[in-house]
DNA sequence: ACCGATTACTTGTCGCGTCAACCAACGCGT
DNA sequence: ACGCGTTGGTTGACGCGACAAGTAATCGGT
């Protein structure tokens, strides 16, 4: 049953090496900047962005969870904290009384808008501006290919709505 | 003092979107596989690999921390657990009695060797085999460029020894 | 030789995420 | 209309990592 897996060659292990190195550094760098300048976790930022970019004024927990690749408990905890901080409101849904609708408060919108420029600047500084246009295209294709593989994995929701991409200053 | 940061265009935000999506999925996928098949965290795996690949039979905490981009407290905790599980030994260093040397036990080496094939297989399945040779090269360059930016950041150690790259089945 | 500063690590506390258990509401079949 | 499986969400306990503080040894100057 156990298939033999070929060792990696130089080309492969270099790419893998780079990927893992980036993994161990970039997320914490992004988190640090947001935390320092805006008191937000990257994930909190993503949740607020998702709400802000949604056409509807309010979203269901499940919808946010799908859009952000988060588990429901995680989202629930985070929304609890955000609500305590007054950035978000939860209200029971009228049509389906199991569901809860989450919406941005004006404070939440304000905080988000305050946080966006710094976050974009960091994204530029660490990633976008480090790459040539060709590399940007290549990166899009590469991540697309990898995400496609991940979608077939057990344990992951296949398709996500994906908000943060259109990072705009509203 | 506050500089205006241009919004992202389509090309840029697509790349950024892909990157963040990958970030939210790939690490957990890798962790899950290792945890399920070998009872190891990805980071524990990296620590064991670092020890295994080192020319010396033993490494100082600081050296491992640098090689793995980990903080010293984190590494200390992890080594504590690994030691309790018998995969690693800590012994005070003779020349510098502040330092502690960490070494693989034979159990640790055995567990690591058992874990490697599955990990490589997953790396192949989710990343390497999803990409063309050209994309592999592109990925190496891209991660290199980003890591270079990260090296200039405050809070990160610039250069790391980087073990996992040469994933081999010893 | 001794005192302050630095290095090398450890320990404790706290926050976040996961997992498991739980509860409430919906909805379908009979 | 009743029961049972499913869906939507919350809660609690545990594990891991970050941060801060503490300890112990070494170095460097005088």
C-alpha cells in the first residue's frame, strides 16, 4: 500500500525551501504590523473587510466562515471579542432563527478604514513592490494551482468567497 | 509624515488574494497530515530535521532557533515536550555552561525517518506536482525576493540556516 | 579581583485556535 | 403533528506560541 515517493531534486527542494521560509516569516510580519498600528489581528481585519465589502449590510456566520476559510468556533470567538469591543453587532436572524447576522458598527467601519492604508502599505512593501509584474502574474498562477490542489483535500471547504483581494479604500 | 499609498490594481490584488488564500490553507494542511500520520507538529518536524541534517551530533538552542526562525521560548517549550517524549536529549554544554546542547535520541531519529516519506508525499501532492518546472523556478525567485524584504524588517532575524530544504530519506 | 552588562536559556501567564460537546431550530417523512 | 436527522451556532477545555520576567554564567573593563 505504501508508494515510494521520489526524493526532491535541487530545483524542487529550493522552491520548497523558499516556500516554507516565507511561511514562517510573512504571516507574523503582517500580524505584527496590524496589531501594532491598529490593534487588530490579521484575521479580525479580514472579517471586518468581508463585512465591509459585502453588498448586504449584514452577513451570516456561516457565510463569513466560508469567505474567510475559518471554522465556525473560531469565528464565533472572534465575533464575540469584536462585539465586546463594539466593532460588530450580532443579531438573531428573522427568517431562520438558528442563524445570527453580523454587521459592522460605525465604530467598526471607522477602525477598519483607519487600518487599511497601513495594511496595504505593508503588503506593498513586503510583497508587491518586491516583485516584477511578470512575477506577480506568476504568483497568481502558482497560488491558483496550489489552492486547486488544496480544494480536493479532505477537511477543507473547496470554494471561498474571498474578500480581501479587492483592497480598496472606500 | 503619512505617505499616500496607491490602491492595488487588478494584477496586484489578484496576486495578493492568491497569496493570502494559500496562507490560510496550506500550513494547516501540512500540519494536519504530519499530526495525523506521525503525531508531530510541522515545527517539531522541522526541529528534528534540523538536528538530523546537522553535521554535528548536537546543536545549541540558539543555533536551532536561528535555523528555524523560532523564538527561544518557543523552542524551549517544544524541546521540553520532545524531551518528555524521548525524542531528544538536552545536556548542559561543557565549554559554555549557560548553553544547552540538544541531540536526537535514536527514538527521535527513528520517528523522524518514519515521518519523512509522508511529509514529502504531501509536499509533492499539494505543491511540487501542482507546478511546472518553470513555475518552480519562478516560485524560488519570488520567495527569495520576499524573504529579502522580510530580512530588513525589525523583529526578524535576517539569516537562517534553513534545514528542511534538502528533504532526503537518509 | 570585582562589578556591571550581555548572553543563553527557562518559566509563567495570557490570548488565540481547535476539538468536542452541546443546544436550539428547521424540515422532512410518515 | 410527531420524531429524527441535519443545520447553525455557542461554549468549555486544552495546546501551542508570544511576551515578560527571572536566573545563571560569561565577558569586559578598571
